[in-house]
């Protein structure tokens, strides 16, 4: 079984390749892979999730939205950009316009840098 260091390095190489090719499907696949890895390792502290009001009590992760980016909005408020966890868990990110390619890249880089290297 591969240790965290090897997996992280493989993801970094894949990220560099995604950046070079500039293909949306590749970055979406890597994002799904990264989030599933974080969930598998139970590094929940790395993920910021938001839930629709009706699902807050249940904690059902597939109903959450993964916060990928935040942008200044108005009067001190932030615009939160999310991707449905349901889509990530199914490896089928369909939202293209809300979260940009560069925002996904930045998010993956940030999370990769926060994953504990040694288990």
C-alpha cells in the first residue's frame, strides 16, 4: 500500500500535467480523486462543507457542497463557490461555470499542501 507521500507526489505530478494541458475533465477527475482520498483517510478537517438548511441536522455528506473558492462580494460579504459532494463522490462534476479551472487548481494545490505526509 502506498504511503501518503507517494500519493501526494503522484497527485502533484498529475496537477502539473492538468495545468499544462488545460483540460477541464482532467482537473475535475483529480479534484474528485483528492476529495475521496481525504475522506478515506478521515482528514475531514481539510474540507469545508456547507449544507442546505433542510439537511443541516442529518450530516449526510453527499448532500453537502464542497467550498472550493471564496471571492469578495459586497460590503464585507464573500461569494462562496461550491461543488456538490454528490457529484464529487460520483466522479461527475457538471458545474463548469460556477467554479473556474484556475479556482479548482488553486484549491487542489492548497489541500495537497495541508495533507499530513506521514500516517
